[in-house]
């Protein structure tokens, strides 16, 4: 007897098992019991048995599948889904080119510690290793960029593999995992038994031990002794959901807070204690603060090169407390004085608890006054309202008109301007930081909107990077995803041009995008997406808000000054204090 997934529900009692179904149906039921409601993917020959089961799941009403226009778009959409919700994102791709098209998205998620379960189709088991049509060893290809991976050679392993996959993707430091399923495994019938979430602890999995009270006490002693402390907060605090704990610690001890690109949103940037983002394109006052602090409290951050500049000049006089869930990050780039290997929220809670019990304190009055002096002397550039539109103006308008929106970005100058000028709530800033993946923003926005259909979602893109995945306008159109795609259009690969101007004597090799640029408005409308062109300041003041308020997916092409550079900037090989282009209010 053949029972399909229509016969399966979470409320089935154990007496109904085992059930005779296919491997593909077992996969879908295993995803169902892990509360998967949304999948992004693209079908193909080797994964067709699974897509047949997807069809049944959608008819049953428990699943929504979004057919993207390119597998890379599917992996980025699953990434955006995961970042905006904290849940595991899921995407599908077929064998061969379908699987390899997922690689960039997998690497993006790995670099930024995003939990994904990636399912690929594979050629039938007897054909593996024969160079069959559309065969690639995606297991081997992705080994360096996943937390773990499986090739399922027996359908009876599917429930166990899925359970392990969700556990590993979301446990500890999150990241992507891959499940490769040969076509005949998806077609084969077997006696399936459900495995509920958390029932299997993967072999070799090691949980972090208890937090050592001695380490907590030593950290508190360093905080108490410090007169110039600085909280340096990264994406690990977002993953941990440690927003309240960071705020409490900062307020308890009156410690200023700087965040990495991945950490944006973990602390209210309107708060007086915020100094914004640090690093290559961070605020001048954040970079001065990290250079002169005497205690650096690194929270869920990894001392990335774009943050530190020349490593031996980063916080050169500071003692360091490093709180991170991944022991591999501790003492990797910077030797630390106190290491707390733990979930960030739990460690900060321990520190905050001891503060409330003992009312420990830290005198930072003079330090905060100095930081306020830097803020006043070296503010971010305020564009004059004259001449051509400044790109910074566009971000300020987004901040004014959509202060609560979920923001995704592509990669380049527009990304750094967005990071500098936008102020985001937790999980409302979604950007490819570690890998710097052009084309990330639009499909990531699709993932956010699929997860949170009632939220405002805006993608900030550049005219060069948006073309990397522009085909996803078709996905927006098909599913009516009400996303606003704002293109900061300077007709350059902007960051490449800036580096060529600064370090290559203005030899602009292959960075001018003006020749061959599409008419973005017509292109959008050819996909069935509303297009807007903003080329004059009066339009930015009047029509831009109407475009953001349009009821439906829309592309807003904003033409800005061509030669504007993104400052401040720390040149390669320099210390963070050796920025160029920062504003001196007295000059």
C-alpha cells in the first residue's frame, strides 16, 4: 500500500508508524515536523521526485514554495529568511549546475554564521562516479563552506539526517548544512518512521560547558578597573538574541558601544552611548574610540580585518575580554586577557546579574565626554541640498520615510553608506558582510518578505551589484512580494572605482557601468514590477516617499553624483586612527 504525505500529520500517534512512503515524501514530512513552512528553490531532473512531493505538500496547505529564477537567488532568499527570523532557512536545487549555483549562497551563509539547510538532488546511486549527465560532487565541493553535509544513500536515513541537519545548523555558532539526495533515493519506497526535533544528538557533538564564574569575575574586575571601556559587538550577539543583555550591560556601566557590519541593530544607534559602526568605513569617533580605549569587550565578534585595520594597531593599549560561542575564534587574531566561551546572551546575563547583586560600577564620565567631543568634531558628512543628488541623501530619506523597515543591501559603496546612515532595530539589518556577495540584497529581501509578509522591506542596491541577480524581479512579480528595490545609481562599480582613484592613480579598469546600462524602469516593468526614476532633488523630496508607499513590488532608480566617495575610509595596511576623508567640523 502506498501512503503519501497527505496521510501524515503532526498529530498522528506512534501506532501509525512505520508508514510505507517514498524517500521524497519522507523528506517533506521530516521538514514539516521541523516546522518548515517556506522553501525557496528551482526544480530539475535529479530533484523531480522531491518536487513531486513539494506539489503534494503545497496542496495540503502546510508549505509555501517560492520558485526563484536562479538557484543563487534561492540560497540568498533562504539566508534572508533566516537572518530576519532567527529560524533555519531552507532551499532546494537540482544536481550539477543547480547545485553549483548554490555555492555562493552557501559560502555567504557560512561566513556570516547563518543557519541554512540546503537540499540538492543528485544523479541515481548507480550513476554516481560515472560522470553522468549533470553529476557533480557537491558534497566534496562544499566541504570547506558547510558545518556538515550528507549524501543520503538509504531512504531510511532521511529522518535521522534531517533531524541532525537542523540541530547542527542552529546549534552553537549557526551555519549552513547540505543534504545531497540521489534521484532513486527520492523514488524508493520504504517503511518510514518520524523523528521529532531534538530527539537525536549528532555523534561527536559537544555542547559548551558551564560558564566559569572565575572568568565572569575576572571580566567584571577589568570593567571596574577600566576608565575607557568600549563594547565591540558583532553578529554573534544578533544570533544569540542578546540585544537586551547588551543594552543592559552598556547602561549599567555606562560603556559606549560600537558594532560591526554584522552587529548593526543589536544596540539602538540613537542612544547617546552608541558610536555606530567601526572599521574601514566606520565612523571617525568609533575608530578613535577603539584606538584609545583601555578595555575592549568583544561580544560575538571575530576581529575581522575590515574591522581591525592593521591588526597590531587595533586597540593597542587595551586589555581584551572576548565573549564568543566559538572557541576557534578566541585568540585567533588577537590575544585576549579573559576568554568566555559561551552563548553570548548567557554570558552577558551572568555579568549583568552580578552587577545587580553587587552594584559594581565603572567611572566613564571623562571617557564619554571625550567621545562626545569626537562626535561633534568629526560627524558623518551632511550632504548640502544643491547640485546633483548625493547618495547619502537617499539613505537619509530612507531613514526618515521608513524608520522601521527591514533593510537588505547588496555590496559596495551603497552598502557602506547604508550602514553609516541607517539606524536599525534587531534583525532589521541584513547584509553580506564576510563574503561581500554582490547580488545578495534583492533575493535576501524576498526571503524577509516571505517570512514576514506584513513588514516593510527595502533593498538598497547599487546599479552594478543589482544586475548580478536582477532576474529575481520575476519572483517578486509572480508572488506579488511587496518589496521596494532602491538603486543608488552612479553608473559605476562604485567601490572598485573609489579604490582605483585612491590607490591605482585613477586607472579605471573595467569599472564604468554607464555603457550598456539598462533602462531600469523599463526592465522592471517588463517583469510586471512598477518602476520609478528619481533624477532630481525635488523628486527625491516629493516623489520618493510615494514610491516607497506604492502598494506592490517596485524598483526605484535614483541617479546620484557619479564621483562621490564613501568616507571615512581606513586605507589598507593602516591603523583605524589613520582614516582619510573624515569630516572635521572645525575645518
